[in-house]
C-alpha cells in the first residue's frame, strides 16, 4: 500500500507541477536476515508500516496535493497539519535504511534453549545467556565436561530446540 501511495504522490506532484516543492517521497525499508528451518533468507521490511516520508516545502498548494492524494488517510502531528521531522531524525532514519549491513532478526529470547547449527560448536545445545543484535551474535552457555562454558555464536548459526 505504501508503495502505491508513493507512486500516486510522485505522479500527482509531477502532473501538477509541484516537483519543486514536493522534493522526495520515501517508503523507509531495511533488509533483514530471517532464519526459518535453518534457511537464511534476506527480507525487505518496512521501518514504519503504513507510513511514508515526504520531503517538501510546506505551503498551501503542496499541502493540498499531499493530503488529497489517493491512499493518504492521515498525518503524524497535531490536528490536520503534519509535524516536521528534525534533521537529526531524518539523518537517523536515512542511516538505518541505507545501511549495507542487513539486520538479523532475533527469533529467540534470553533463557531459551537453542541448537548451534554452524561453526566449531555445530550440534551443541545450550541456553541463550545474552543477545547482541547490533553485532549479530549471542552468548550461549554450552555444557563441556559437565561445566557450563560461555560461547559467542553468530545468530544465523542458531536454531530453536
């Protein structure tokens, strides 16, 4: 739906001669690595489902074009006027969606039993002690010779038991 609204808005801005005021329309997405049944798959996920970001020079004409675009149902802000994002917020969102490093979806929690499916500890089982989603790793407590030992493993090498 968001992509359709984006296309509608871009088309309306062009046909109504507003490309000098409606500068950019973005559907923020990021790549996420999902592991299901041991298969690693890259999936494109929306950062803000149901929302688009519009970089525009706000005046009555540009505002009219945006609010009357098919598929546009509301705005983030007080009343009927949208609230502008700060440059810091825009930079943070753009950094997130332009990242070359796909985010790994964490499908288990601390305290859960997992099986290691790759690396030097393949086929070992253990308990999730800590998760580091930003690094794509987890610390697993594995039993060696009746003694719990912490092992750091890539999230893509773990599966639920």
